[in-house]
C-alpha cells in the first residue's frame, strides 16, 4: 500500500530500507531518493520502521502480541491485509 503519496513510496519500500538498518523515517526517505514534502506520512512511515526493528527483537514483539496490542501497521489497515 502507498504510505507517501507525495513521493509514491510504498510500505514495502520503507520496510526494505528499514531492514538495511535505517531507523528514522526522514532518513529512510532520503535513502529512497527524496525527502518528505508535506510530512503527512511520516508518523506511519516511522511506525513501519519501528515494526521492522521490533521483528528483529522477537522477545519484545512476542510480549506486545501477548498483551493484545496491535502491531503498528495494524493501526492503519483496519484489519485488511495489503497485497504489495
Ligand atoms: S505524503 Fe509523504 S511527504 Fe506528503
């Protein structure tokens, strides 16, 4: 799904940059070629990046799942899975 309409960045692209070690949404955008414009997407992009890094620490992720907390991306897709 598209996260940044100004730049046409998808969640899968942001996740890929996060997996390379980037932890900041603004930095991720510059790595992808263009910085943020309106900034409306930055919170969601940061949640996606945080989710990638939480997956790298399985214990912390498992604890949040046990507590019944939704993953950051689930807050935006309202339970509908995206096909990217
Ligand atoms: S929607 Fe991403 S900068 Fe505007």
